[in-house]
């Protein structure tokens, strides 16, 4: 028979074990939730606009440990502020700017963690952020085969489990659309919801900015892509029955969004080409008037931008507000490409020459001695809308209107009268065009 002191010790031991068990359960559920993770404070702020269809949408934001602290905080009071259903996937469990960030790779098979691509993952798993190196944090330039830093190599492995885990957590009949974006992407909700309202959510839709590798047509991940509930359901079912196959495919490919395109194709869901509504670039790099694929952007809604810095996301948010104030529909009015040009780009195209600025023309003409000499050449060519003198002296013309960005040693300018004439010819867009 146990003594009184032994019984007391045993009760204390059981109590301590229960406390530890509850603690680990709470931690696990924080990082691997059994249900949706909602907006930061668990409710939609009262001053958010009422947008029809917003509660039907799940937003999925993909990031990584090497970029989350610099790219994610801006989304707290912009992208995520008014959205009721969202989750942020990464390669590391943490909280960033009060945003819960979840490890999407936690359930991957242990043999994958032995691959060189997972070196960053296993280090951070063992040492936390102290395991990061200077190489991990480097933002090396893109090549035709992507980047070479450890975070980028790991990123391709997130696409397939991201689809599977998202559908498991948000598998509700009331949820119709699943929107995927990255930490340097911005979604314009009024444009997106107006677009989705026109579509039949009971059909398998996969919409993205079209890219191609070999014979695979897929939606570019950074531009954002959209899956209807039937589409993500088909993809999740295929993953469940062919898990090892898609691990092998991912290992052999260099782009995770391409792997996802292959998976959806095998599931019977082909890409709906969605340029110019979904964009690979920020507004400053987009040509205002150029067309391709039989489409000129001007009267199309702008749904997404990519490669954005935090201050550019703030600028776009302010632009959305300005367009809403000018519209009788308020925040329900889709933002068109003409609005992006008129509100963001055109006001920054100045008279005269702008030094230490590159407006990214593409047509090399001749070497000149000054920015003014380059301007004079452009003035003589009636199809020249902008010009740049590079540091090597080359005068470069642009046949479209592009804002560009600050760059030491460059000098640029715009033919504003010609640009305004071209813009006026494209019209006021009484009705939006849709892809």
C-alpha cells in the first residue's frame, strides 16, 4: 500500500503530466490547426467594406522563413485585414506581426527531409532562426531556371502539400474559391470578386497568368492563381492516391508552380489564361498600352501584382481607395488598368528630364552625349513615347508608357502629349473587359 507521501507525489506527477500534455496539445493545434485561421483578431473590422462573395473565398498566402519578417507584416493591415478565411503557409512555424504562420512541410515523409533541397528546413527545424546563414538570406538574381538560394530551392516543395492541407482545413461546401498568392503579391479584392461573380463555382476552374515549361501550361505562382472548389478537390484526391509520384515529380522539376500545373492537368483541370488581369510585375514595370494574346490591358480589371515592395503595396491600397471614392459603386467597383495608369503611373511621369531614373525602354538607338540629346532623338520619332540614356551612353526608346524606377546613372523622360493622346484614344471603358 502506498504511503500518504507516495500518494501525494503520484497525484502531483499525474497533474504535471496532464499540464505538459495540454501544453503540447495547445502548441500543436496553434501550428497545425484543425480548422480555419481567421483574420488577426478573429473578426472583420467594422470599417471594412461589405464586398459580396468575400465570405465564399479562402486566401492562401505562401511565404518562407527567409522572407517572412520583411514581406509579411505589410499584409496585416492590407491584404489580410478584411478577409474572413485565410491561412499563411511557410517552411517554419512562427508568428510574424501577429499573423500565425504554419509549416506546410511538417507532414512530408522523412526521406524527403534528407534531400539537399531540405537543408535549410532541417537547420531551422533544429536551431530556429539562429540556424539561418547569410547565404540563406541572400536574394540572388533570377535566371531562366529560377534562383539558387536555399529558400528558393525549398519553395518548390510547398505547392503540392499546400493544396492538400488547405483543402483539408477549408473543406466546407460554403467555400467556393481558393486564392493563392505569395508574400510579395497583392490582390485587389474588388476586381477579384467581380471576376469570380461572373463564373460558375460548381465547375473546375484553374485560373492563372499563363507560363510554359516544355509542354506544361501553368499559372505563375507569384502572379497569384485561383482554384474553384471542384478543382482543388480533384487535385487533393489525386495527391492522396499518388503521393510518392508527385514527390518524385517535384524532385525532378525546378518550379513548383509547374508541378502544380502538371498535377491539375492530370486531374482533368486545364489552365484558364488570365493575363492581363493577373500580373507577374509591379505597376511601375507594366506597359500601359501594349497588347498580347489578343488583349490590350486598358479596360481589363487589375486583379494582382507581383514583385512588390511594402511601400508599393501601400501605394496600391491608397489607389484602390481613390478609385472607390470616385465610383458610385464604392469599393465594389473593379479597378481597371486605366485606373492603375491614371492614379499610380501617369502622375509620376514629369515634364522634362528625370535623372537617376530608368523607365526601362527596350529599343536601342545610338550613343549620345546627354539625356537631352536622347530626348531630341525621341521627339523626331513620332512613335517614341519615352526614352532613357543609359550610363554607357546608349539612347533607348520606348514605344509604350512605362514608369520604371530609380537607378543611378540613368536619365529618362516621357513624351507626355503623345502618351495622353494614346490614353484618350483607348477610351473611358464604360464596361470592363474580362478574360
